[in-house]
C-alpha cells in the first residue's frame, strides 16, 4: 500500500482503498452535496459557549454530542477547521438555543448523571472540595447529591463535563444517560 496525495485537494489517501474507488466513481458526490457549511454552526457553538461560560466538554454535554466532535468543529485537525459538517451534527446544534443555555442556571435535572460523575471523580482521587472548586459549586450542594432526586442542571452539566476529562473515559459513554435527563 502506498500513500498518495490527490492533486490540489490537500488530502492524502491510501491507494486502492474503498474510499478511492468511491471517489473515482462519484459515489461521494451524492452524499457530499447534503453536507452543510460549518461556519455558521461554529459561530453558534462559540456563542453558546460564551453565553453559558461553558468549556468544550460542558457544551458537548448540553448538545448531546461527543467532546471529540465539538472539539473537531472548533479546532479541526492541525489547526485546520472543517469546512462542512454532517446534517445530523448540524441538526443537533440547532436544537440548542441561547435561551436554553441561559436557563441551565435555574432549571433542574435528574441527579443521577451528576451523582455518577461525582462518584467517578471521587474514585479517581478528587476530594469534594476539589470538585466543588472545579465546577464552581458549594460543598453542601455536592454533598446533597447523595440523596437528591434532582439537582441544578448547570451543576449536572459541569460535573459530567469534568468527568469526561478523566483519563480512560470515553467521552460519549454518558450521552444516553444525559440525553434521558434532558
């Protein structure tokens, strides 16, 4: 197998792969025309992050996307941001409005995802005080999670986002649980 760059495209591919055959036959042309320009969605994502003072893992939790997908949209590969995104990703970004992010502060959510994230952090050696400082919460609010059925939605988002940063944690393993809570 040899690595070959397509002239003028800036992309490198493996010669003889299925992707090369599909590109040669035009199979990708049909799928590619449905992809959408990433710029407005990237701007929307940055606006959501600014309004809610959310970092990448936290906004990924709010959007129901993986941290990797959000980071890719913002930073791309080697500093080159993507020009297009898939329609499902675009739809997911459009589902969250600025008002939804603002409302995180006074809305409630089931406490189970927050409690699970707190337990993961504590198992990794984080103290309650360390977690409280990292998420900007009061100690008593975190202690109350042990018995609570619901908690502040922003607290849940921050805890799940913080837990996504743990080594060895798949960043989308919590999506089903958080989506159910939303």
